[in-house]
């Protein structure tokens, strides 16, 4: 068993996966909240909730750089078995630009996570063979009926790299890769002991603005792999700038609408819409299953809700919170 979960709106979940993206945003503090439910029609819904907070704490340590921290928590509840995976982590990220205009920004991040896997069944669940009694004092074999909570916790370590580019006019790109379970923790759950494999997460996006039409095209992709598991999602979003932010004082707030479509390899089509005003945003996405698994669940996929907020987002060049190094338009 491997302990990884995902969100379809992965761009806003990057601090969960790659610590080198902590602090890489326009603003002084960022919050992302996620809620996802899937296979509800099957009677065994899977629910995932997550939240992250990250911010730069030091800037210009050696010039054209920053030190950022982040924290996150997410929980995954798996259907009938009532298995719950909880993950909490701390990120530390150092980023630096080597050019005076800060067009290229490189960062290296590290994270430590505390993870717990537990099951607290509301009904009797059969797991393999029945327990056997040894002289009336002990037990052997694999549990057959689970009546009480079973849990196992472990600590993991991860690291990541990220490259950010902007020409401060109409182009912004980001590419990153992270590695989790560097220490390959051993998990003993339901008398099954296994060692978690290293997992890798690769992500990238290109954002191209057309100032005449106030539309940005944003191709995006992410790939996860761990052992024999593979996960690939790619597609594109369109961002419509409805109202431009005031560049000097920030009194006029930015408003935008984003729509997108993505393909998750051999699994689902994902459609998303997001509305943003100032630093706040609300996003909705729906996964439409297209694989063989779609039929038994009535082709009812996953609904995902995103809430995000960036403090100091485009608050104006006169603001002490201005961080235009991560904006494509200065």
C-alpha cells in the first residue's frame, strides 16, 4: 500500500506536494482550502479535505532572495472501510534570483511530515482469515473481524526544486519536481508490514497574457509516480481579466474568471471554473470518469471545491507587501 492522494485543482495544492513552491506567489501570505468527494453514488464515498498556509518570513537575506515557511494538513476518508489517512507537514523553502530583474527565481525546499493511518469501523469488516486462539491467551494470523480502532503513524521526509520565470510583461512559467518518503518509512498496519517507496511529483505551467483581449492562456500538467503507480493530468485554462488592479495604490481590486479542461490519463476528464476577486478565490471542478471504473459508479465522478486567499495580492507598488517578483505584469 502506498500513501498518496491527489486534488484535481493541483495548481492550488502545490505546497502540499512540493515544498519548493512555498512562498512562490504574489502576496505576503497564502491560504488554500480543499474539499473533494467522489463515488458518492456507489454508497461508499471517498472524501478528502486539505488546507495549507505559507508565507515568506525573510527577504533579501543575501540579495534577490527569500526564506519561506509553510504548513499543511489533509485527511482522506476511504469509503466502507472507514480507513482514514491524515497527513500534516512543515515546509521550509529558500529561493534566489541571480539576475537583477529577478526574471528567473530558483528555489530548494524541504519538508517533514507526520502521517497516520487508522480505521474505526462502524460495522464488522472481514480482513483475510479469522484470528486463531493460542492456548486461550494469545492470537495469531491475520485479523478476520475488526471491532476496535487500528492505527499506525510514521514520519516522512521530502525535498523539492522549483524554477519560476517571468518577463514582467506577458509570460510567466513554473516548473518543479519533488521527492517524498526519502527515508522510506516502514508501516505496520493490520499485521501487514510494508515499506513506503519514494514518490515523485513533477509539475509545470506556462501563462501567456494577451493584454489587448485581457485573456491569458495557461497550459498545465502534473505527473506523479511511485513504484508501478502512474498519474498524469494535463490540459489548459483560460483566465479572463474582468477588472485590472490599480498598480500604484491597489485601491482598485483585480477581478478574473478562469475556466479549464484537463485529461487525467486513462481515468477522467476534469472541468474547472474559478472566480477571483482581489486575493480571494472560489474554484469548482468535476471529474467525469471515462475509464472502465466509471460504469459501476454510474459515471458519477468527483466534485472538488477550492477556497484560496492571498494577503497583499496586487495591493499596489506603494505597499510594503508588494512582491511583484512573482507577477507576470509589473
